[in-house]
C-alpha cells in the first residue's frame, strides 16, 4: 500500500502545465504541487468522505478546468456505430477551444487493454483520456496506468452517477474512472421466425435450445443461437451468466468454486449447444462483432449480445433484419426463476497519468457524463450512467432494452483484484478448450479452478 502511493506520486501529472491549473481545496497543505505531493495523497492519512455509496478520499488537487483549451486525444473502442464521432462533434461545438482527436482502439477488450498498457506504462502522454472496461479499475490503479480522478474532481462530481457505479470504479479509496455507459446482455430474437413457427419467446435455456433446433430443422435459419465463444474476456462474460443461472459462482468466500455441479451444468449446456447443432462449432472463434454479424445478416434465430446490438440490428446500412428483431432478458435454466442473469458490463473514462493537458481532459470527462452526452449514448442504445438520464421516463423512447432492465438479474465478475486478468484467462482458456472439444467439461473446470486459485495468489500466468 505504501509502495503504491510512493510510486504513484512519481508519475507525470506533476508536469508544470498541470500543476499550474491546480487550485487549493483546503484539505491538505500541499495544494498546488500537482500529484507530486507528499504522502498526504494516501487515503489512510486523508479525510475520507461517503459519496455515491462509497468511501473515498477527498480531492487533494482540485483543478479549475472551466477555461481549458488545446488538443487532447481520446482513445475510443465503441464496437460499432458512429457514437464516438457524434460525441466529439457535440463536445467541440460546445467547447470550441478544445479539439479532440480520436484514436480508435481494438474492439476486443483484451487487445485494447494490452495496447493501452504498453503505451501508458511506456510513459506516452496520449491518449489523454481513454475508454476502458469496467473490470479494469483495480488493475489499472494498482499499476499506475490510470490517474485517480477523485483527486482532481470535486466530490459533488460523483453524485451524478447511478447507484453502485462509482463503487465499481473505486480502488483503495480513490475513484479511477468515470462511468461512461453500462452494458447489459440480452436475448435478441427473430420475431418473424417465432411467429411463423408459432413459438413463444423462450424463458429457459432448454426451451431456447428446442426452439432453435426446430426452426433450423424446418429451414427457417442457418443457425439457431450465436454468442461469444472465442478465447477472450467475452467468453468469461457468457460463461458467468450460465453459471449464475445454474446457481454457481466463480468465487465463494474468496476461493475458486468451478469444480461444482453448477459449473458442470453451465459448461455442459454450452458445449451441448454446439454438439446438438444449435450453435455452429465456429462459435469458439466468435467475439461480439462476429456473432452479431451472423444475426444481422439473417442467419441466426437467437443472439446473445449487449445493449448496443439493438441499434446495430436496426441499422439498414448493416442489417438485413431491420423490423424483424425482438429483445428479451436472457433465459435461465428451468426451475431458476423467470429470467436469467446478465454479466455487469460497461465502459468508463480513464485519465492517462502522463497527460499534458489535464484541464481539457477533465472538461471532456465532465461533459461526457453530462445529460447532453448521455442522451447521445442512449440514442445509440448504450445505457446511460447518470441518474438524470438513466431514471428519466423519456429514456424508453430510445431503445426497447431500457424497459427490460428491471427484469434482469445481474452477476459481477470478480474484478476487484489487480490479478483479475489472470483469473479471467483461467476461465476463458479452459472454457474455450471445452467448447472446442479438446478437453472434457470436467477436466476444463478442474483446470480452471486450479488456475484461478493460482491467479488469486498472484502466481497465475498471463492475462495481459
Ligand atoms: C462488453 C462489456 C465489457 C466486457 C466485454 C467483453 O464490451 O461492456 O464489460 O468486458 O464486452 O467482451
């Protein structure tokens, strides 16, 4: 802990440009010295406050960014659609003294992370602001890849967000990311095909499998059900949902619990989707874009994907199934309630500790979490993170997914540990091997369990 603080204090926000913009906030005696202050930045010796349901250290270096100017680079990783450029145009119109250059990142969260990790740990001052996954705060904070936003922004900033989101971006008493949008997984289905074959929207996984198989057999579609089975973080998300539906969880009291009947039910079902022909074998190479593409090209009855897939499915430029799609909460296993779990997904805005334009970066983060920007996200079927938009009755007009939220059950990934990348790798590597048929379900779970345990003890391999 002490080491972490010391190492943090040596990083680059102390650039004179940044320090000059820092204004006193009264809690500490090192006002004006940038992030290069003394150990007073340590949460243990700083006044803590309760904000947005979480205990955080009061800001040490409030920044006045109201007259910010200059150019910043924003690394964005929207999987599809015009969202990033729409946001930047609206921002530049409102703040003409700031220019935002877009840096497009890979849509695969793991390769995106590896890329950002390499450039930021190498000291690059750009991107100034980057979109990062909701599972990154612990790892990025621990490795000084993100600056503690709560040191620079007033505590009142955090009260705009919906419950729980700030807590998810907090590590060791500081908030390292501003929640940008939340991702929830849904079941997308072809309502024209269900109507044609007189079948209801499935509420259980078993029912989905039967219906998909029936429609494929009768020539309604090439494939029954597509999802994310490639060897990457997205597979951890999919697996965690079946696992939660079966009553299991990755960790129980801090210990790996994948060597269990619930995990066997989950993984056997996933593998069974492939062996029964409902899901193509190539799903073991599918990430979000590939699975979505099969569906929007009209080749599958059902798709598991995140909130934004609604708007993609309704885009006449890329979708052949406009007007033919319905959306519902994911199913669950028979006997486990009326709907299934969604993994908690989403993306935040992080600040590069080496930025040379702290004020413009903070202005951008502030605006991106304002009602204007959050409405642009909502119009693209991305779930807003601020209460003013998320709780507004007008939200429903943007996308049918928003009305479904109250029915969804949520499962979080165990990402509070900086070793999460290795924990997740232990899951997706082994689950993927079982999907490919190269190891048995039982063996895959045994291996995953053991590797998760190793990862938690800090001796796991990889993940970056
Ligand atoms: C989505 C989610 C993110 C998750 C990723 C996995 O982008 O928002 O949280 O890690 O999918 O592919």
